[in-house]
């Protein structure tokens, strides 16, 4: 294989035992720093031989459970407990994380829609440069991936974990389903076709789709959201992360891997699982996060507050299931996602 075409410099010696903590150097020439680089925190905790697991968070900078959980894990996980190698990146799109934003404030890049990235990406496209480095330098070293997401500022989730299923005969799906159960979030959901937004299968531009295409074991999460955290979402994040590490076999089961409830397994397919605002206005929900809903049930109303004589616009669920994602912001524009549901998995 030819050398990856990246200018990112990595401080980690992937063959060295013990704990290493440093920063990837992402070259970035700007008005305030002509020859500067942006530091993306990275750590490795390695002991002997065994599987290599990538723990990732902060692809979206306004999703915090993973950032907190992985930063803490870097500080507290004793290398002696590890059999193999754990690479930890708590804020992969560091410019977005530092700016508390979903997308990078530098180039507007949405990292988890940017895989596999671009070779030789210029300084003006740091998001594509990060995606390329992960795809071409890091993933080839790894056997398993846990990509920790939450809903961010504009969505709120019942704590969930998710895997892709690439068609009905996907040979690696049963192994993913086992990992989904092992993580132990209250909801485990299966994304049909591998892309929530476009049904793009293995070509979906997400990190877990890249990992799936390489035959890795890949799991993602949606742990909470609304731009904040809670004791409950942080507990699910922490236990789930340790459960995943034990499931893969890179640590032993222990107090940290205490069992969580068996998840409710649901499936999420195409557009009918999502409810979007039909117009600009002020959204009043008619459901609670985590509620079971029927096909055609009222999701809420979009009000035109400047015209109290006008009836609000009703918005309805198109399918039955559990409404486990909700927009926590009242102000809406046409096309904003208000909610999504999953239907019970009958596999
Ligand atoms: Ca996310």
C-alpha cells in the first residue's frame, strides 16, 4: 500500500505498551498563526497483544457524553487491565468541539458526513483532512470501533446505541447485534441500509460505515442531547463503553462493566420514520420523549403566533413505534427534524 497522503502528524507510538497522551497536529495556517497547527487530543492505552479498539467522540462538537466519558477513561484506565490496544480520541473534530458546535467553525464541515475524507486536503478543509487520516492511517490498525454520539443541541434522545445493517443478508450483522446488546443502552436500534439520512448503504459517509466496509465491528450511540448531559446519560455512556471493551475482549469484566438492562431493540428505516416541520413557526409537541405512538398519531402543532385566529398546522407520525428522538428547540423552520421513531425489531 502506498503512503497515506496526509499532513497530520501523530505523536503516538502504536507499538509501545503503557499509556500515551498527546495531540495530533493538524496543520492550520491562519491570520492569527501563520505556521500553526490545531491539537486534536489522542491517547493510547496498550498492554501486550490483543484486539485494537478505537474509542471516538466529538465528531460533532456539541455532543458531550462521549467527550466526558473518554477523557475520564484516558485518566483512569490502568494499562495493566488492558490486553491489547485502546486508541482514544475524545474530540475528533477538535475545532467543532472547542467551538461547542456540530460542524467545524473553520470550514463548516460535518465530520461524520465527510468520510472517507480527502487526500492532500488543504488547510482550508481541515474536516476532510481529519476524515482522511482516520480512514487511511488509524482504521487499518483497528479491529473494533465505538463512535460516541448524542443528539447535539438540536435533538434529544432516549439513551441509545446503534448498528448498521447493510441488506437482509449482511453476514456481519449478527456480530453487531451482539455488541449492541452488550453495550446495554435502554434502546438499541438498527439502521437499515447504513444511513439514517440517505439510505446510502456501505457508501454512507459516516465513520461506522467506513468501519463496516473494512469488516471491523462498529457500534455508535445517541446518548442524550439538547446540548447538555445528565446523570443518566453519562451513566449509560460510561457503563456502555466499558461493557463494549469487555465484549471485544480488550479488558476483563469488572465493577465498571456492571450489566445494564436488556435494550429495547428497534429498527429505523427511511423517511417515514422521521417527522419534519412543514413550515416555519413555533412547535408545540403533543408527545413525550420515549412515548409509544400509533400511525397517524399527532406529533404536535406548528403555531403562527402573530396570527392567533389561524389554526396551527398539525404534524403527525407516519408510523407506529417508540418516539425516542425529539427536537428540544421550539423555534422551527420548514424541514427541521422534529422527532423520529423506531419500530420494534422482529428479527
Ligand atoms: Ca452526532
